[in-house]
C-alpha cells in the first residue's frame, strides 16, 4: 500500500454559540462516507472530530499526533463558519505530509484555499468517495478526475467527476468513530444521554428552488435525484445504535412510495428509535404516509417554508404560495409531530416590515419553532441574474445578500428582532409541552434535563452578563419578550 496511516479530520471545534450548538449534535457523516471508502486502501485509518477531541484541538497537539505515523491527512471543510480558523490550523500542520482537502466549502473556495494555505497539496472537488480511492492508490494526479492540485509551481484543475448513484455508495462505517454524539450546550449534556446520528436514503433533489445552495454543487453540477432502496436503508438503520436518527435527504418524501416502504419496514421489524426528517409542505397531501410516520417513530419534521409573502415565494420558485402553507399546516397540526420551519429573510426587494412579519406568520400557522437565515447567493445560483440586475444589492465574503438599504449590520439587528419576537418565555414553554406531547424524549432523558436546568441557566446568565449589563439582560428577558 502506498500509504500506511491515513487521518480523516473534521477540523471544526465545538461551537460555544447557542445559535450554533445544534451543529455539534450530529456526526460528520460526509467525511465518514469518504473515510469508509478508503478503509481497505491503507494499513491504518483514524477519524478525528475536533468537536469532541479537546485534547487534540490545538495545532501543536494535533501536529504531535500526526507525527506519530500519519502519512496522509484528509480534511473535510463543509461550512463557512470557522473557515479562517481552519485555514490557520492547516498552515500549522507538518509540511512534509500530504494534505488533501475536500467538502462543500473547499470545493467552493478552491482558488482561495490554494492561495492562503500553502500546505494544501490536493483539493477534492464535489463528492469524494471515488476520488479518494484513486489518490490513495497512488494514481498519477493528472489522471484523477475531480481534483485540483499543485504541480510545477502552478495549480492544475482536472475535469469534474461524474456523480455516482446513491445505491452504489457504501454507507459510513460507524465503528470508525471515537465518540457518541449528544446534545451539549455550554458544556452540559442537556439531552439526557440521548445519542444522535444521521442517515441518507437519497442524494439530490428534483426541485429547482432558486435559493437552494445544495441543488447545485459548487461546481455548478445539478445533483439529480438518486435513491437507495428501502431495504438497504433499513439494513443501515438496524446497525445504528443512536437513539435519534435524522434523515438528511433534501426531501424525505420525494419518493412517497419509498418513504412509505421505509416506515412499513420500521414498523414490521419493531425498530424502536426516534426519527427526524426534512420534507416539503407537500407532506400534507399524504395522510396515509403521515400516519405511518407517526407509527414508525417520526417525532419531528423540518419544513422549508422560506417566506410568508407570495411575491418572494415566486421569486424563490418554491412552487406554492402562502395560502398553501396555511392550508397545509391545518392538516399537519392533526398529527402528533413537532414542526420546525425554515425561513429566509433579506430577499431582493424585501422590506424590513416584510422581514419582521416572519415571526407573526409563524405563530399564525402554529409552527413549533423557526430557523431563519439571511439569503445566500452562491456562484451558480439562479438568483445571480436577479442580483446582477439589482445594482443596490451586494454579497458578503460568505455570499450573504445585503443592500444599500440594509447593511449586514442592519440585517443582523433584524435577525435579533425576529428571534426576540418569536422566542418568548411562553414560546419556550410551548416548545417543551409539544416535545412532551409527541414523546420526543424519554422519561429518563426529561428527568436528566430537569436536573441540569439550574446549572444550564447559571451558565447562560453568566455568558449574558459577560456580554451586556445584567440590567439590560433582565429587561431583554422579562420585558421585551413578553410584549
């Protein structure tokens, strides 16, 4: 074998932000897929997730670990956040060991990464399961599609690699993990010991929402919908030890028949786990599937609502209007499921008043919680044309939209107003009550949470005091949030 010890590294450290703590819950499944495909091509393979490896999270300690036999480093860079810190980390790793980088953000920032990270030798663009095999086999770099690499003082970009069918991709080997994944906030396990995992029953999406950053990969390739069989999905689920499993498909119900088959098999085999899935509003059209999902243990659905305004829904090419959303939620509320709604604000032509209507609309349709983000327009987004025609709109370095009228700072203030308008103390009680009604957590998990609540509140207050005056904090919680 060309390489003896391969290190697959998730370089993100645990987020201390309450707004990002959900990003610490789930394993780096994309990196695990790639690591699994490399298993039989190296003598030894180590998977490190720095979110759970505090002892190795500094450049010096990580370098010491690497110098004990690692001869190839494979790093997954997925998100915008911590990008600069990750680049700093890469620049301090041993320079004599081959450094391969991949992932969504790495694919998006190929030129920038080669510029600011002289240690990087190869960047895997797009999905990396097949590409990493050819790298590890020692194939000439010029013959490996889907990579960019350094040669003779220049950066060479090979042709894109075609995207594989989902059923041909080997599921991640979870035995490579060194940790279980749980819900930790401010260093406290608030999930009562419940563990989390993800599963993918399909890749790609047949819809063409213009805002979507995943319908086109950073290379401009449309990831056509490719599904696994229900039986193969169930075989993987049966090997998962986690209590709660997220279906990370773009839309779990793209193939309604397959979704029903998965539920039927879960019920038939008496699998006692809790499931979360991402779906479209169209979910309300399938009452039989909804009933089966409840029976199979689906506790929460994540719905892309995006906007309460018909004009913006049309602009984003969502394929439905606000009336459809309202009617859909009338149906959805009949089922004991927790509903989380995704919204986008800062759209082209959107006013402050329209943005601030998001929490009011969310309360009207009775969604349980909301997630709201500033609109992103990536390189190959269909919204690029609209952006070019709107001379008063611009993009941040993270491709977030802002305008002459609404600066990034102004949009951040609107974000906080949306948050404080929706997440009142009463909303917190409603969320807890709904989670109890749908049996999202066991009695043991709830009991454990109640025990740690005082310590959690203490740490939240301390953190707030460190940022603002205590009087302002109390006013924020007990005055503005009760209006």
